[in-house]
C-alpha cells in the first residue's frame, strides 16, 4: 500500500514523507483499514490498549479526564449557537481559566504566577501554544524597540536542532536569528557554544526548549540554568523564551525549572510558554499560555493579547476550565491524581517509542548507521535518553534513496512503514534564508552541522501504528 500510494504521487511526495504518510492514511481509510488511521496523534487516548499490561487502567482514566471536559463545552456551544465564534471580552483570558492555570503551575512546578487586580497580568491565554509563542517573540521585539527605538530588527539566539514552527514564525515577523549549532555529541546546547557568537552580535532574545523537540532530550536543570546565566551575563537585556510544553510530563517536573526562584534576574527576563496539547492529549485544543513576571517583556505580550481574536474562544476556555478546574480546588488528593495521570500519559508515549525503536533496530538494522549517538538504548528508553528518537541512516539507505530518486526519509518509510522528518529541517528554515535573516548563514561550523543533520531522521510515531501485539 505504501509503494502503491507513492507511485501514484511520486513527483509530489518524493521529498515529503509526512504528506506521503497522510495520503497513505487516507487511502487505507477508504479501503476500510483502521489501524494506521486511528493511530494518528501520539497523545490520543484511543492508542492505549484496553488491557495495557504496563498500565491497565490508563485508557479508562484518560478517557474519564477528556470526556467530561468536552461535554462541558457542549453546553457552552448550545448557548453560543447564535454566535458560534463569540469570544470572551476579557481576551487576556477568562479569569477562572487563568486562576486554574496559575494553580496548575503552583501545585506542580512550585512557581507562582497570578493575575492580580490593578496589576499587569502575569498569565495571558492564547489560541494555542504556537500563538502563545508568537506573543512571546513579539514581546521581546517590543522590549527592543523600547530600549533602542525603531532601528533594526530583533535578533533571536536559537540553539539547534529545534522545533521548526518557531523558526517560521520568526521569519514571518522579520526577526533575525543566530542559529547556534551544538558541540555536544548528544546535540544538547551548552554555555561553551556561545563562543561561536561574534562580539558584534547583539542578542535580544533566546528561544530554548528545556525538553527538546526534535531530539526530545532533557536539558538538566543545572545545565539549563548555566546556559541562561551565560546568556544574561553577556546580554543582560535579553528575553529568555522557554518553551516548556513537555516539562509537566517529565518524572522530575518539579526540578527542571526550580532554579527560576533563585535569582531576580530570571523573573525579569523569562517568558514561559505552556499548553495542554501534550500533557492532556488534546492536540486540537487551541489553548496556550505565556507566564511571566517581567515588567519590561509583558507589555508587548499583553498588547497582543488585547486583540480580541488572539485568545481562545469561549468554548475552548470552557474545555480548559474542565481540564484544569481541579487544580484551583483544595482537593489535594484529586490534584495529585491529575499530576500522576500526566506522568502516565508520558510513560505511554515512551512505551510506544521504545517498542518501535526495538522493532526498527531489529528488523531493519541495515538501514541504520553503525554509530547512533542520539539514539537511546531501546531497552532503557526514558526521558533522559530521548522523548523522540533521531535515527542516523546508513549509507545503504541513502544509496537506495538515490537510486529510487527520493529523500532518505521517504526511503525509510517505504521500506519500514515507519515515517519521519529529516533532522536538517529542524536546523534551518528556508524562509529565514531566502530573506537573509540568518545572521551566521555563512558560518562553516553551522553549515557542517546542517550537513551532518541531513543524515538523521526524527521518527514520527504519531503516524505509525504500535507494533502488533504491543
């Protein structure tokens, strides 16, 4: 089926594995095959086996979390039938939702954010995590204009590999980027990497993920703090945008950001971005948040939030309240249960990835490079190794792709049924490049790392069914 679909769309999908997989899913659906189609969405509770041997009640408990929240939304939708796109006039966020998100971070992360009367809000709700991230970028840009005036575009330091959407957002807003390649074999950023940034580069913001996408690796708290401190030591005015959407799923969730309270510079510099898409398995729920105490950075964020269409609709806020409401209660037992459920969802993801890694390493070893510096041991696959998996492809796979006239990642998919995205796509951005927005575009160190990344593929498990019998 994979090859049949590919041959019908060879010219269109020879270098686009995700679109090829989507087309395959559509073809399988039309023929009555459900396995692949229903496996889309890493966090969908329906991917959990009813009799999961590692967590027998996870499917039931996850379903019990989601269904009441969405039933709660149905009542709102009936009320809004005459104006289905109605938005709450308080576009910074329905107050009960901001209080619930505040309580979530207070209980789980030990960090207090609040929207207090007659004070600038510390919590701003947006239409999804990507929009929250856009608000953070614009907040940093506004802070630069306040500091220096209108001359020149802001410059954002981005350790790579990194999630691709933020790079495109920066390109759309004309933001200059310095793409910082890692010296660490595991591709984790370190303070030593900052030596690559020339003395003539003024950094206005840092974009960083404590748990990286695409590598999924956890940046240890002391290393993350050290990196942030090194950036602020060199550029005291820099905004630090920490994309923290995975942190609350991590077994050490209380440790990864605990250093935030240790130094007043952090409160003045850091914008946290969060959403529920990963921790609650609701990728289509458009609700994200920016949390910050920074007076100088919040101005742009709040001005953006005050656009009435920036926030989630009334219906979406109702769902968020249904999911997070217990955190605003005094029921400590229920709160602990909700936190445990987030961790169980994370373990489910790890299990699916571990099983698929074992399958591909066993059945398709010739397609993989002998050296796997980023690939964790399939038997010990955990958060410290990788949330995702980045496979280094062998010369045999690359040569087979050349003969067929496709990208190596498409070749991997055609042979194994396991799809992915080239890691190089997380190490650069065509829009940034065509507009001349990469400050160090001609740096040979950056070019060498991007070329090396071309030999890796980040597996897309959401488009791949669990192995039979798993």
